[in-house]
C-alpha cells in the first residue's frame, strides 16, 4: 500500500498525505456505493415479498367476503 501511495504522489506531483487521504476517500465512496447497491437490492426483494403477501391477503379477504354473502351473514 505504501508503494502504491508513493507512486501516485510522484505521478501527480502532490503531497504524500494528500494522496493517502484521497485514496482513503476513494475507498470510502466505493464502499458507500456498494452499500447503496446492496440496500437497493434488499429493498427491491422486500417490496416484492410484501406485494405478494398483500395480494394473498386480498384474495383471502375476497373469499371470506364471498362466503359471508353466500351464507347470508351481514357485514
């Protein structure tokens, strides 16, 4: 890692500590981007599962309402 930082500090003619901090910030931004992608996928899967559960509940409610109407019970 040290050689990597020294190489880029010489390449761009900037300070060693500035280069180290820029590389650190680059890794932090990349980690946050990966976290964002992970959360998007997780949220998408969760919403998909929630939608299926709501559709199932809706179908059960319709069946229950039909049974009540056909048996003559009042709502």
